[in-house]
C-alpha cells in the first residue's frame, strides 16, 4: 500500500541514469528500489543503464540499455546517451553517482526543458560532476558537507524492514558461538578495502572476550585469512562468506560493527538498527546522524576500533538503551516510502520553479 502522501501526487515522467556495470551494491540497490517504487505508484519511470542491470528492474520500468563501460567524455557515447534519454520524453532526468552525474552534466545544453537532479552517495574529492544541477540529493549530511557549498537535500537511503521471522530463520541454521560464555559480534559487507575488515581483525586481536561473525565475500579474503592466521584468531572468527540471511544473522548478534574506511549508507547499519541490535560504526555515511557520539569511531584507525570494541564490550545493555532513539528513527525514516516521498518532493520543487 502507498504510504502517506505517495498516492495523490501528479504523475511525473522521470528518467534515471545509472552508470554501474554488473554489480549490485548499495548504490545500485538504492536506484533499483527507488525506480521500481516510483513506477508502482503510477509515475512514468525509465532507466538508462548498462544491459547487465536490466534483470533488477520491474517490467513497469522502461529499461533502455546503454553500454556504460566506455569513457564518460566520449562524444559518441554521450550523443547516444542523450538520444536514449530524450526518447523517454522525461520531465526530470535523475543521475546517480559520479560517472552518471558527469555524463548528464556534459549533456545539460542538449536536454532542453528537462530538469536535472543528481544523487551523491559518497564523499567526493571533487564536486565538479554535480555543479549546474537543478537539485542535488545526498545520502548523508557528511556527503552534503563535502560538496564545497553546493546546495543539497539530505535523503537517507532506504531499506525494507526485515519481515517477521528473519532472525528466527537465521537462528535455525545454527551459526557458531551462540550460547557460549562470550558475546557474539557481527559485521557484514563485501570483502574489499573500503569496508575496513582488515582493520577490524587487527583491532580484534587486541580486544579479547568476544567472538566475531564476518559475513561477506570478496577479493580481500586471502588478506583477511592471513590476518586470522598471523593473529591466531581462527578460534574466534567465523568467516561466513556470502549469506542470504545476513540480516537475520545481525539480529542474532549481541553487537553490529561497521569498520568502513568510506561508505555511502551504510545499508547494513540501517538494517542492524531496524533489527534493534546495538551498533558501533566508524564516522562514515549517515552513521553520525544515527548513532550517539560514544558509538562512533574515526576511520582508518585500528586504535579507534580498539576503543570502540572495548566501549561496547564494557556495557552492551547500556548501549542498547542509549540506542532506543536510533531504533525509532530508522524505523520511521529509513524506509522506502519515506525516501520515495522525499525524492518526489524534490522533483515537484524543481518542476514548479
């Protein structure tokens, strides 16, 4: 059912531009869910994206394949992109992230009468791709503040609240360490340097007294395996690999940890808070907007992670109590309906200007 204020808006013709190729991380998930939800509400939604992204979009979304592996300034590539956008006759073209933002910005003179909106997920060294837009959306206040004064609206990425039974289904798979004398901590993410899993394991070696579920798969696994052996952590860490029930595992843990060096959302933190799991995080994405100062750690720092782990380990129940406002905030504001309504509000504002 449409949420409040979603079903009575005028129909908007919007064309999303996504430059990702093949992967479906947090950025891609956000675009897919937003476009699909907008279409389900009756808006005329199209997406120009690489053919590899087609299976993720609902049939109600008009999908136009465009090869996104080429250079963002190639004139032939840009001309073809312009033609695909114009073929959808949009009122709004919505570019997502750096490459799509730069390409649509390059086309601004050749998109007459079309309002341009860009979404920025991560902190940028250069805000150039997002200049000259009618509106800019950022996934967090931290990202907004990195744009060098470009006006932006903060709209948190959404997640679907975990369905009933999510925790119980994961518990039924009998994950290790539960029921033992030590609490179980959990972290979830792709095994890549941005997620800081290597830093977390190095910190863990300095903080005894808990077990860890490390959920995810990726190219950094050999390096993490080496740390496990070097720091003699094999008996304390479960390398769970990719798990479709990752959210349920979060719900079974005593603490959720985000150790990222850089991050847009992070979705996983929102999911953990939806599950009412005490959490600590590095200062990435919207974490500073969701967690109290004592639950935050500086990025790129093993000593900071050591401090955070010791803090959480010292009073898990106290941390849970302090995070009750965070649980409520995420339940009310980090939802697909809330995000969709706010994005449609941005469209309405630029169309009326």
